[in-house]
């Protein structure tokens, strides 16, 4: 297993521990993006690496790009509200 795969697996395991239903208490639509883009993106990326499946890798990357495009413009507000 490569280092990248180890980090993806660790990130996926940690992401699945989050109580996603509580995320919207912090920021509207956070749970939708986290559950619909971030976790599935990590899952597809890891599965794509493990099985040399370029289609899954690309789909995972698209989902993670969508997550990034939503999350980073909102990250400071999310951090502020989470405190």
C-alpha cells in the first residue's frame, strides 16, 4: 500500500466517525456536502487506487473537487461557528 493510499484510508476511516446529522447545526448544507461529496470522494479514490480503476479515481476526484469548491469559500465561517 502506498503512502497516498494509507492517508486516504486513514482519512476515510476518520470521516466515517463524524456524526453527520449534527453538521448542519454548525453550517447549513455541511452534512449534505460532507456525506454527498467528501466521504464518497474518498471512498471512490481509495477503491480506484486499490483496484487500478481510473474511472473510480476520476469520479472520486470530481467529488472531492466539488467538496473543495464548496468548502474552502465557507471554511472560515464554519470554523467560527464551530467554536
